């Protein structure tokens, strides 16, 4: 491994660095947009009017597509794809591995007479059968029960990657349980559409559909491919498990929004070209806080399409990075001592009449509508905060949450001091019927002034995991490697449940004789009272907030096992079953998959750390120690017993320190192996994960501390390992 690391570095000319791969970009990116997408415009060209209308109804109304229409769509897709050089097709899906999956089949079909044609039917478009047992299933399928199905999702457009037509699909088991991220997301989107549309009847009866929207922000690191290959821990775990920090990291804040390095700019330019072709509307790029850390963000899209685009983007980013001799890191915390990476999910609700329901209007009626959805969102997070926390839990995100660049594991809501005061005013609303004066005061002086208030309420609390930012809520705690679907499934599920409950409560008050606006104000008043403990305007990083949150009854679930334990609460299980998102069995299976993945990730890190410490750090340290011993012996021969003691004082101290740290590493590795074996002996996933968390992580710290101490002494011996950080952080 050591030889391979040095060989990898030989490919990197440090004087001139890599040659820049210049990229030619068309004058207008818009000319490339959706070039490789079976978009609405393309469908108009290739489909019959009947088939086109059927697809549009499926997208907008959720109606089923008849089999003869599917045949027409399949032929049109094939003809369009083949006109662009496509030879294969695949059902592109998102299993619970965390990455995308695909099985390519050829259009080529032999026929009689030694001839062949290209064929693609509605049956092949609608459904395929990949092996379900080889994907994570949480015990839903036995190894010998291999059958599973992918099914076409017509609400997300097909696209071309290389010479393959990719058809976005859901993935389910033979017995019908969901085995992917998309299926439950689609159910949650349908639930919130129905609930929000019903509530909108109070305000605008023309609204027939409410669409959740998502704008994600993707942070990532770029590392030269040779430097990446020189680090076995980075290759095998996605993060550096050890290595002392460089003298200059991010202390000067000079990387954030700085001039984008030429190599990186060329990567970004080619990436944007590829994104445009695939219909991913990326519009923003910039340097992030940590050296060699960057971010890109698109325009807002419908949630299902946005999730697909983010999953596709991560794949495209890796491919484009490779062409520029980069390796891309999506790990939430690949380097200690500098900021990690997140994937902020900006969520809102939009109507088919063109309104953003989390944006205030120009009159009190529209602002009451805004307050209804605004307060209900806060109430949903208040009621299901722990479920939202569980949706962003992972071994890699545990390293990031609560550090100085990410919100804490305590779920709270930031709305800004001005809006907080508006809610305080609403809290004073009289119970029951309102007097004419109170109605006027509410509409003119409280509700009516919300747009003016928001003009000066543009600041964002970077320490809040759930922040209102003007016309949307930003879920800042989502990790950079995560699939957006998981947090979006939870967000839309809890919003749907809350809006359902709100409608019932308002209707009950109207039946008792209150007018509609009075009933809405009365329910919102009670919600505000109930939710005050989750609203926090201060510094989420402070120790005082952790203490205050505990007083308020807010959970601080710092680790993934703690968070996932909450997911199995009966309250959350009944929520999923009530809205038809998951069955009890599906939740249990997914919980087991996440716990198993957590334990496996920690296990891999433990084994890699043990290997590097024993087989790389210790041998290098002992070689250096032997040289020191020879040096001390030489000094003693030259200067004699009396004088050499003062001259060799530093060398003797280093020899002793090396022996102590080598011993510490050996003991730590032995304890680590023992802890791993003990944890494996426990059959229950939750207990196993907790054992890993409690026993293994402290041993990690001991081994790292001793290894880092040795690295500082034997820098030259471990040059590819230790100097790597300083080279990485140089433009």
C-alpha cells in the first residue's frame, strides 16, 4: 500500500500542478437545457395528442396510464433516444444503499431469418425485475427470495446518460413493500397535496393542486485524484481518519466566496454543461468556507424531480471530476479542523394558481393564508421534531452536526425576531368570537403588516436546523451525502398530518358557530402557545442553548443510534400508517437497515484505522526511533557519559515518547478489535449500534491522538500521509 501511495504521487507534477482542462461553453446554456431529457416539449413532438394528454394527466392529476398509451410512449421514447445514439435502456432507481442503481438492457431483438430489430414495448417501460435480495431490505426478503420490481414513475422525465435511456422508477419487493426512497416520497407528496388543497379551500376555491417544492444546496470537496489515491483511509472510508492539521487551514476565511481556482472553474463549467443537457437547472456556484470546498445550487423544482436531479447530479459530478483528475468527496466531515459539508433543503408549497403558500400577500386575506401554512409548518416540526432528526441521521453526519459550521442535533425553529413578535400578537387573540375592533386591529396592524416586516427580516440563523428564510423553510441539518428523499418524505408527511388536523379543528369551530376567519385565528392561537418551546432565535452552538433546550423538553439526540431509536416510537409508526406512507413492517425494516449501515461504517473505519496505525504509523515510527538510538549511541561514543546526556536530551525524550505512543496504539488497536467482536456478538441491531457508539469511538480518539503525535515526529517517513493535508489546502 505504501508503494502504491508513492506511485500515485509520482503522477502529480507539483511544480506545475495539473494542466488545466479547458472547457468550451456555448454562449447560451439555455440552448442546451433538456437536450437529453424526454421533456414536455420533446413529448409534444414525438407523442400523439392522446398519449401526450394522458402523460400530462398522470403528472398533474395522478391518473393511471392505460396499457395501449404506454406502448405509444415506449415507441416514442425509443425513437427519440435512438436518434441520439442510444442503444440500451434502464429503469433508474434509488435503493436504500444511498446511491442510484441501474440494469441496462438492449433495444436489440433478434427475429426470424437471422435478422434483428430495435424493440421497446409498454410492458418493458412500465416494469422490470431486478434482483431484490441483493439490495438492503431489513429482513423483508430472504436471500433465496430474489424477485423485486421496478416500476416507471411518469412524473419524473426520462433522460439519456451516454448511450442509455434512463427511466426514473420506484423499487418494490415481490410482496409489495417499498425498497427505495422514491415510493414513500411519492406517497408523502400525494398526502400533503390533498391536505394542503383542502385547507386552501378556505382562501381560494380555484386551487385544485398544491405542489411541494425543493431547492437543495450541494456542498462538496474536490481532491486531486493522485492525492486521493495516496490516502487509504480516504479511499476506503471517504474521510481522513488521522493526520495532523496544516499550519494554514480556514483561519483567515479567505476561501469563502473567493476567486474560484482555474482547474475547479473548468470542472464547474463542464459540470454545468452536463447538467443543462439533463435538465438540472443549476444556477449558483461558489467557494465554500473550507479550503477546496465548493457549493452549487439549482432553481426550485417540484420535490420528486428535485430529488431525482440531486441523485443524478452526484453521479454526474463524480464522472466529470474524474475527467479533470479530481475525486469528489460528499462525506459530511472528510477532514478534522475545517468545515464539513451539508445539503440544505429549502422547502415550500406552491399552488396550481401560481402562489407560494409560504410567501405573504398584498392584503390581510393572503397574509392569513400565509400565517396558516407558516404556523402549521412550525406545529408539524414541533410535534415530530425527533422524526425529522432521525431522517438526517447517519454515521458521517454525526461528525458534522453541532460543529461550528452545522446546526446542532437539537431540532429548533428560527423565524426571526419580527415574525416572532407577530406570533406573540396572535397569541393574544380572544378565545371564541372576535369583536369588530379586534378583527380590524388584527387585519390592519398585525396580519396586514407582515410583508413590511419581512422586508427587514432577511437575516438567516446559520446555527438553526430549521429556519424560515423569507418565503421557504430551510432544513440545514441534511448531510451532503444524503438522499434528499428521506428528509423530504418526513417533511411532507408531517406537514400533511398537521394540515389534516388543522382542517378538522377549524371545521369543528365553524360548526359551533364561529366564522371562518375567527375559527382560523382561534386554532392558530393555540398552536402558537403549544409551539413556543421549539422556537429559538439565538446561537445554536452555545452550551447555554443545550441547557435551555433540555429545560424546554427538546431532545438532544447526538448520535445516530439515539436518533433512530425515536423512529420506532408508536406515535411515529401510527403517523406513517394513518397517511399510508409506510407499514409498520417497512418502518422496522428501514430502521434496521440504517442501524446496520451505521455499524458497518464504524466497523470499516475501525478496521482501516487499525491497519494504518499498525502497518504504516508504527513501522515508520520504529524506523525513526532506531535512527535516533543510533544517533544517541554515536554522541555517547564521541562525547562520553557526562557531556552526551545534555547533548542527547531531545533525542532521548523523542525515543521515550515514540515508545509510549507505539504502546498506546497497540493497546488501543487490541481494545478496538475486542470491542468490535463484542458488538458483533449482539444480535439486536439497536444494541449493536449503541455498543459501537459507546465503546469504539473513544478508542478511535486514543489511537488518533497517539498516531498524530507520532506523525509529528516522523513527518518524512509518512510524507504522503502527513503532508497531504497541506498540499490539499493549496490552490
